[in-house]
C-alpha cells in the first residue's frame, strides 16, 4: 500500500498507462485507449502540482486523449474527462 503513495512509483505507473494508451490507439482500440488515457491524465494531474517537471508528459497525454476523442467522435466527453 505504501508503494502506491510514493511519487516515483506513481510517475512510473502514469508513464506505463500512457504507453498502454498509445498502444491501444495504434491498434485502433479507441474505447480502451480512451479509458486508459483518462487514467493517465488523472495520475499526471495529481502529480504535476508537486512535480512541475511532469507538465510536458501531462500535455502529451492530453493531446493524445483529444486525438482519441476525435476518432471516437466524442470531443465533448474528452473535455469532460480532462
């Protein structure tokens, strides 16, 4: 349980979830990519308040979520999630 609270561990999880999002997107599994992308954004948004160095990764995740939403024709849902 303590590992989940470690910021370094959370950064690794966020990076891995973002990678999963990318792979789902490339495999055209856009619904799964949207779900994973939402989780990546949540992780990054909770981390950037204390680690501003992660802002670039957060922006990349946000851009990918917008691309996924366009593919799914659900831009408004993507904005709600973000």
